[in-house]
C-alpha cells in the first residue's frame, strides 16, 4: 500500500506512521514539529504547493497549525493550508482514486450548545473572529471534501479529533496547547498560566488511542463517513492544572490571565457513532496518559 501523508512529521503524523505498514511519502513544511521517522520519504513542501504524478492508495491530510496561539500569529498560512491545501490533497487523491482521510477538528463545532457534541451538530462559529482562520477553513475543507465525494464519488472520510495529547507535543512552553504548556511550566517550576477562570472544559485524548481509531477509519465501507474521535470526559482547565501539578510534584503556582478571545467554554466528544460503527473508544485514562507524557517531557527537557 502506498500512503501520502501531509503533515506526517508533526505530532499526530509521526505517531500514525509508526503504526502503518507500506510505502509512505510525507509532505511537510517542517514548520512546527519535525519528527521524521526512519525509512520514510520526506518532501519538504507545503501541501498546497506539492505537485506529483505519483499514485497512492491512501491520502491522509493532516497538515495544519492546530495551536490557537500559533495559528492566530499565522492566520493566512493557516487558512490556506486548510483550504488550498485540502484542495490539492483531494486532487492528488482523485488522480489516484485513493481513499482520502481528513483530520478536521472539534474546533468546527465552535461554542457548541450540545456537549458532549455529536457529529450531526452543525456548530456555532464566529465567521470573522480571531479563530476563524482555523475553524472556518476546517469547515470549508469538510464542505469541499463532501463535494468531491458527491460529485466525483471519491472515497473520503473525515475525522474530528478532540484535544489529542501525548509525547512529541511541542515542548517549548510558548506553543500554547494546554497539556504541553502546563507540563512544561510544572517541570520548570514556572507559574501555570490559566486563561480566564479555568472553568472552561476540554476532553483529552491520548495519542495512542487516536492512532488506533484513525487506523480503523482507513478500513473498508466508510465512504463519506464523519467521525468524532475523542473523549466524552469533560475536565475543567483549573482541574487539569491541579492534576499536572500533583503528578509532577511541582512547586508551580497557578496564575490567572485574561481569557482568550472566543475561547470555546466547553468541549467534549459524543462518541456514540465511532463506538457503534468502529468498535472504538478511548482506553488510556487521563492520569496514565499524562504520566506517559510527563515522562517524555522530562527526557527532552533534561
Ligand atoms: N489554556 C490555558 N492556559 C494555557 C493554554 C491554554 O488556560 O496556557 C486553556 C485555553 O484557554 C483553552 C484550553 O486551555 O480553554 C485548551 O487550549 P488549547 O490551546 O490546548 O487548545 P483549544 O482546545 O482551545 O483549541
């Protein structure tokens, strides 16, 4: 089997590749993370600019800048990789008649009024807000993918991951994803920065669980299907901070900062569909996943 993976050198892609057997080509601009697994053909290019005559069995489009603090600094690049990038990846898949898997985002639900949120919820998104470069472009990608499915019969699947974390999440403490930032701060003894009052929630998914669910989504008979992939266990950000302080035995203190603009107040996945159709549900508890992640961070920070 031949796989083309955009963003394959990133956090999610590098974990996925370790579980795939076949000939893998990665297209990645290496702008955020750079984990290039051994024996993989890597092309340093943005997916929207990538041109090839090669044929693939699977096109997996992961390339994106998912960290709010990062994408808000790079809104044009973000909006383009999630729109033109998706178009280019779809065209490559169409020429190959490949199976196309897109990593969308729980972000497309915006300020969801139903939590845990099922796939058939339409979302409540600010089309011109500070996060729109990400959430609206992910929504456009989904619309374009479903158009390729309806017009050309392309075998597409869409997944919507909810706050995946684990080893290799960027560790520099400025990148902004909450798990990596809190662990970094706790291990360095710095203040743990909470935006707002910390009552906002997320549900966290350990990366090994994400890989297992993603592999299932590459199976047969899933043309045009959309799946949440995440946890339904909501955690308040303040409680996450306390948990990380306790698991690391850190002396860090909690510091409250002004809230982030348009920060979704609650987020968790309704996973009824993926459980029923693919027999998947998360296996790794938050405590176990955080411990594995903390161990990895200790290694890279020492
Ligand atoms: N967050 C926080 N402090 C930080 C980073 C994030 O309180 O240093 C909060 C953020 O306001 C949001 C949640 O943690 O409510 C998750 O943020 P993240 O950047 O991981 O991504 P999001 O889920 O918003 O896309």
